[in-house]
């Protein structure tokens, strides 16, 4: 921005100092002079370095690092070092300040954290598609993460502020950042126990990826607020009397609505409307207890609640003795409240509640204050996660994409716990197979796996493991890995080891093929030179000499003297001009960027229809694929390959075409129901029906699919509503092809 002058400059300086003083007040009155001096030095350096630059919203850039520091101090309770790093987190990447400058002025610890923050910023960027650079940056970030978790805590504060101010960027950038947040940052916040940040990130991401759904759910939550509050009061009042008389120090008892995103996910997963999400809120009871009485007091609260309200036997969750892998500790139960409604109740101590909302940050604070002793369940949960991060780094051959996937699924995803016959516990991502478990024990065990015993029963290598399984791997003497194994394993580490083995085997076979060819050349007194080899590679249409040698070793190519002479010493004849390639037919229903002529295909994973919000994705070999914004694959594509996303829109100038669409139909069986549905499609709506497959299930219900040709998404929605009108108990949903 241009240099500010006069009243504008004074207003800017006034606002800047106001925000700085707010930050100091947030850190508390007990700040020493040395700490204030350190924070002031970081603030001055950041303000000078970013002077003259503005954000997309038009506000001075320095307000962003100040906001990140405010989140770190105010919402996570982090201290001086974290605040200094938050103020300086962009100076190395965006200004002429170097890491050496930072280390000289602020010390090695702050410089190390700033370095980690800088590396994270390029983890998901693919500069010139150089995956080796991306992989190296990702590994450096993980190394820093393993050494000092403040790196990731500050980065999460940075991402949260970016999400809060996302409205000022372009539509494509909104989708990319929101999808990336859902894919990596919200799960990371969850893993570190930062519940408040995770919830806000998910809600904000939904606001930009599914704005209509977000508005509808938030509006309905607001509409039902008064009735919800009345019910919560009705539930709490009789409990409060009993709890007050118990002698327990109850610091808080309140009802909290589910997040907008969690309600959306439940509606999508169960195909139900908002009104049928019966657990849209939960009651939380927080008891103030010393650490040695926390468990006992939480169980006393549970006893009082279940004496008053009947509990659901199958819905008791004891995370007191065995906290979740993100350190979360509490007691959950579901009871029948007034009017016969099921209500979830969460029981925590004050310390547990703080850790539930602020996760690792709160854990560190309690640890520093010696409130927690070592080897508590929370301590172990965080330490085990750090160990898993460091273990991931030991596999130096993981590609950039495998590293991201390993981090996403193995280190951020939900886990199951598998036992060895000796009782050792191995955490593994959901979806792991027996073969994955073999590689978890040791690479050599994985390579030699021929089967497994799960709970003393023989199973194949592709057997899906469940939480608590006891697994014994059965091996042979030789390595058995094949290319098919890549479809069996789930973990990126196992895939990498299998690829590495197959690559080595192919290299050995290529060397063998080269030796076979060299002997053949000597036999026929031919020179084994690069020129001749390249002629043969070109003749047989292989991409490289190694692939050509491999084909020889596999017996795919048979050579003799006559063929060698034909290839190496061809007669001089006129070349035949190749017939021009037929151009791909270009459909013009969709405008891609400003270009009407780019070829594209509609993606089969989500079957976009005119009227759907869409985006274009540039594939490696199949041109542009058009996806819906809420496609099952959209979040992954936008977060991992944002540089290949292009703006796309439907034409609105009268162009008309029919598109395939599939509907799932189910409900209570009735006489003539199939005939009614067919009549609505063909006669009432005059829609071309390609296929109908509806059957009675034998239990009084029916279900099936209908495939139709429609013009737009609105056209399909009209058809859905018409079919729903045929019967009170009928469900109709649009289907995506998985």
C-alpha cells in the first residue's frame, strides 16, 4: 500500500497500538520487563517489515500476525515465546529478514520455530511440480514438529485467522483453503485436542464449501434456540438440586448445541432432515476436583444423573481410565430426559474440560505448573503421537503424496488398537489389513507374509482388522511381494516398502535383460552402443531403455539376426505421412475459465448437472474433469492439487442437453407403488427413464434405483419431490457413482 499520511496514518497507528496493548493485557499483569521487552522487539520488527503491504481485505498486513498472536495467547493460553513467534511467523517468507537475523536477535529456539512455520507454508504447494522439494519441506516440517509442537499450534492459530477472514479472496481460493482446512488442519486440531479450534474451522469451511447447507442449518439452530433452552432448563433444574446437595463443587452445568458441521455430517450420513437430528445438543457437567479425586467425583456425578434419568446401557463411554488418542478424557452417557427424549450427558473435571477445549496447549500449561504428574493418560497420548510422527520420518523413501497421506490417515485419522500374541499394542489407522500389520511389526515380516491368525482364526492377507483384534502373522522364508499387494495394504508406509521392493526387482530384471541383449549383439558381431539401443527402444515403443531391457528379461520381446538387421539397418524408404488424428469432440455446455473451447468430461464420481456448483480439475492425461463442489473427492482434490483447479460454470444462454442421473428410492411397500413412480417419471414429468430396478424386500419395504435423463439439477429436484409425494413413507435421494 502507499505510505500512509496525515490523519489516515494517525488512525492506523492508533489502531495498531490498541491491538498491541490488548495483546499484552491478554498475556496477563505478571509479565516481567524482559518478556515485555522481547514482545515489543518482535512487534516493532514485524510492523517495520510488513509496512506498506496489505491483505486481500485491504487492511494493513501487520494486523494479521497481531491477530494470530492474540488467538495464541487468548484462545490457547500460550506464552511469550509463542506470541513472539506468532508476530514474526511471516517475516522470513514475505520480507528480507532472514532466519539468521531472527536467531541473532531472538535466539535459537524462536528461530527454530519460525523455520518450522515457514516450512509448513510450502508443504501443500507444488513448485514446478517438484515433488522431491515438496517431500523435503514436509519432512523438515515434521522434524520441527517433533522437536517443538508450538510450531503446529501457532500454524493452527494462523489458519484459523485466515479462515475467519476468508471472505475477501477469490471463489477458487476460498474453495482451496476451506478444503485444505477440512482435509488437514481440522483433523490436526482434533488430534491435538483443540476442540474449539477444530469446531470453528469445520463450521467456517462448510460456510464456504456448502454455503446453502450452512445457512439452512444455522438458521434452523437459531429458530429452535428458545425451545432448546426451555428443554435444557427443564432437564437441568431437578439435577441441580441433587448435585448441590451432594457436596460436590459443580462449576458449570449447561447445554451446548452440536456444531453446524457435525449436524451437516449426520444429516448427510444418515440421509435425514435437520428435524430428525435428535442429539443436536448435549448437557455438560463440570466438577472442580483435585486430580486424585477426578475419576471418583465424575462417577459420583454419573450416579446422581442416572438415579434421576434412565440411562442407555449401550451408550456409556468411559474415557476417564483410557483417554482418547488426542488426550480427551471424560465420561459420556445417554439418558432418557423429559418427554422421552434421549439426551447425551458429558461429565468432566475442570482440568479435563480445559484440556478438551485447548488440548495440547492446556496440557503443557498444567505440566509446567506441576499440576499433572508424568505418565498420566494424557501425557502418554501426546507422547505416543509424537513418537509416531518421528517414526514416519524414518521412512526416507516416502514420496511427497505418500507423506501427506500417511500424515492424514495414519497420524490424524481415527485409530484402532491391534494386539500381538504377546500383548504388545500397535495403533493402526482404520481400514488396515493383516498385511499392513505385518509391515507394522517389521518390513521383513511384511514382505514374507502369507496369511495371519486373527483371534486364533486363519485369515487371508487382505482381512480387515477391527479394534482389539489379536493378530499373529504367518510368514515364509522368501519375499512374496507383488504389484497386487498395493491394492491390499492401506498404510502409506507399507505401500512405499512394497513399491521400493518392486522397483529393486524391476531394476535387477532390467540388468538381466541388458545382459541378454549384450550377449545377442556379441553373437552376431554387432556393436553394443547407445545409438543401437535407442533405435530398438524407439522401434518397440518403450519410454526408456530400462523398460525395454525389462521386457526382454520377461520374454516379451523375441529377437533374431534378421529382426536386428531390420531395426538397426533399415532400407531407405520414403516415410509414410501419418493420418491426422481425429480431434476430440468438444462439448460446449460448460465454460471453463474464459475459454469456450477447452475439452472436458463430466466426472463419474459425482455426475454434475446444470445448476450444480462445479469446478474444473486438470488431470494428467484425460483433460479437464468437471466435479461438483460437494463431490466426495472435492476436498482431497482442492487441498492437495489446488494449482490444478480452474474456475468453471454452466452456460446460461439457452444451450440445452440431457444428462444421466440416478435416484435411490425406498420406502414402505404398497400396491402399485412401482407403477405410480414410473407414471410420474414418464407421464407427469415427461422424463426419459433409462432404467428402473425396484424390488420388494420381503419385510414390508421396497428399495432400488431409477436412472433418468434430466436437463438440470432443478429439474431432477422437481422429479424427486414429485416421487416423494406418492406416499407418506418414501425416501428419494440423488446418487453419486463411487
